[in-house]
C-alpha cells in the first residue's frame, strides 16, 4: 500500500471513528467497503458514498481510533511489520477490560476454492489472535473465525481489490 | 480456436431448435455417440412441459447420444412405424410416444423405444403424473432409454443442490439434474457454501454464515427441519458424509493451537467431535471414498495445497496429487475409478480428472475460475461451477471434457453444486 493510500485509509478510519459516539457501524465489512471506495474507484457498490449505520449498538466511541484491519500478501498469513503497532494498540485496549470479547475475522481474495480460502482466512485470523496473545491478551477474550472469500471488502478482479480483501478484521462484539 | 468455434457453431446450427434453451456445447468429436431419433410425441404440443424436448436435452447432455433430426408427423407408442426411412437417416434407435391429459387433470405419458437396425421393439413404459411431475416423467423416460441403450443407469431423475447469490440474498436450491424445477431449501442474508447430500438423498449438510461465523447444519429437505451439527469455537466447515450416512467429517479449528483440522462427528451421537489429523498445517475438504475406507482431503503440509488420502479413522496420509502447486476440492466417483479436483495452472483454476489406478490426469476445461466439482451418481458426468461471461454459472461435462452443457434454470450467480444420489433403487 502506498503512503498516500495509507494516509487515506487512516484518514477514513479516523473520520468514521469520529462520526459520533452514539452509533455503532454495523458489520465491519460494511465499514470496509467505504474504506475501499475512499482509496480506489473500483468498488461497484459505493457509488454515491452513503455509509449505512446500525444505531442498535453503542460501543464505537470507546474503540481505539485506529484501523482494525491487518492486510496480508497473497497466499500468506504472516503479519507484516507495519501492522505491529496497530496490533499493540488493540492488545492494550482489549486487556484494559477483561469483559471485552473480540472476534478476529480472517478474509481472502476471490481466487481459488471457497473451502481452502476459508482455511487460509482462519490462518490469518489466528496469526492476529496469536500476536494479541503474545502481547498478554487472555485467550478467553478472543475468537478467531474465517469468512474465506465470502465477504470481500471491495468488489473487483484486480490486485487493487485483492490486496484490500486479504485481511483480518479485529471485530469488537 | 477457430476450429473449435466452427465446431460449436455447427453443433448449434444442427441441433433441434427447441434445444437452444439448454445450451449444450459440443467441443469435440464423440465417435462413440449413439445416433437416436425422436418422432414428435402425440399430444406433446398441448402439454405444459414439452416431454420430447426434455428427453432429448437429457440424452444430448449425457454425451453418449447424437440426435438425428428427421421431420416427421407425430407417432405414438402404439404406432408400428416403417423404420426404413429412420435407418436411412442414420438413426440406430427411434422413440415414439404420447402425452394425454386425463379427466382428473393428471397426465399419462407413454413411450416406446425401437431398435431401428434390427427392426425390433425394445421397450416401453408409461407414467401417470400430476402436472408438476411432468418433467420428472420426462427424466424417467431419458433414464429408461439411457439404461436400455448404454447398460448404465441414467442420472436424469436425480437432483442437484446449488447456491445462488443475488444482492444480499443467498438461496440454497434443490433442482432437477438439468438445473430446472428448482425449489429453495434455505434463504439467508449471509453466504451458504459446501452443500453435501446425505447418501440417501434426504438431507443436506452445508456451511452457513448466518451467525457471523461458519457453522455446519444438517437439513432435512422434505420438512425444512435443520440441526446445528458443528458450532464450535472458531470456524466449522467442509462437511462430508460417510457412505453409511452415520458420520460427518468436518473441518474445525477448535483445538488450542487453532488451525484447520479434520474431525468426525457421529450424527446420532452426543455431537462430540473426534480429531482425525494432527498437523500444524491446513487440513480441509475431506471426502470419503465410496467404500468408506479412506478419506481424501486437502493439506498444505508439503508447502502447498495438495490432495492426500488416509484411512477413514485417521492414520498416515499418502499424497495423491503430484503435478502442480495448488490442487484442491477433491471429488470421487461412485465407481471408485476417478478423482476430480481443481488445479491452479499458470494462475488459472481448472477442473482436472485423474484415473486413480494409473494417476493419469486430464484437464477438462479451458476456463479460469472452476470450482466445486461433483460427480453424477453413475460416474459418467460431472457438475462444476465456473465463470461464464463474467457471471458464476454451473456446467456439466463428460469425464473427457468433450460434451459440456450450461445448466439452465436460474439467472444471476450460481455456485457450489452437489450432485445427489439415485432417487429410486432401480430407476
């Protein structure tokens, strides 16, 4: 990811985190889609730029104002060094409330079989879970699950879309 | 490429106009195809389902028959036709028949099969069915003809399951083997993958994401009753039935160290999973051999995903695929001879078939995003998912790849096919 894109992503994340403390963004993939639209123009679903919001839950204000997304290389489940500080920020936050439950959702790009991608996404989710564990987060607070290629953040059949779909999302429940 | 195109074009021009809707692609020369002719069935014009066209499409899709077009007047099952002109046109067999609406609203569908070469009547059957079963009656006629002329059981009256995606809606469908007559078994706002028919064809196991993580259900198709069979910590996926229908092999990540590992669950038991594989790598996509003695599965223990085989109760795995660096989604034929799988070749995902006894492997397609192969229960056809003009579509193919047909019946994205078992003991 280029520095410009990185700044845009962080900007979008900060912007959304600042949208108000009374609302919770619905599922994380919905948030993602808008992030993708901010970075590129490849999303077919983001025309008009409306971000749907679920007002049903209300913890968003408390969640750290940093990205909850860790991106991976193709066929890889190694956490790259640039995501270490992000993981550390979340580890500190999760540890601060032992009652907090976090699900780490692994995702892949669209290439290959659904089941194998599900297993690959599981590896990505578990890489983040293990990293959080090494930073002292209790295992009972964490669950690693996978969506495989079923919930792409961005639609599209090129590397721009794929690179944003190969991810693990730290999802506060 | 040009030659192929012309070949397809010719096949298209020569085929019966009524068959255009079934989109059968003939992409090779089938030397062993049986030439068969149909006289129009008496009463078929007025029938809500065109019996003759459905039977012909079934037979053509099987790859074992070549339809001989002859302009003729209707001939019913009682006619004693002069077979000489049919012989002159090159037909070895002739089908005649009738569709009659009965006073109670049901339909009486009858046919007779003639051996044109020997001038003999070689079989007849009748089915009295309600309107909704007219297609089934046609599929049973195709099964009869197929069995009589090839010696193998036909698969036309079997069912397939598949998933469609449209906007934010997913449906799991049960349809006839030609993709038509589909009925929704499940609708969900989240993805559904990996449907798997129970060996007796009454239940489907599948992976649903409706609870924001993958869990495995077993679902009785006739009643809609379903049971959560695997909902453990982490991901639950890749259900596969043992041939006796008592055990489900699944991929779980519940172990302390995580990872995707193979387990079995006794369906009638207490639901406790028993671990089959002990590796730090990905082990997934289990499938039982037809004799129940082995489980084939995908593992990246050698550094890249390959297909392995181990005893069904667990034990030392042996590698099955050696060519290529990405081989996934194994499917086994009921006769135990063939394994179909998806292989990534130069970045393209293509259906391959391997003869297990020899290891001889054949690429079946020239498409680039094939997925989820599944054998017809007579081991003569495969159904698989692919991309066709940018949309997800289902195709059937003969095991040599020469005769392919795109399954009709649905618009939009269609995926995750699984071919069900024979419905009757001797259909």
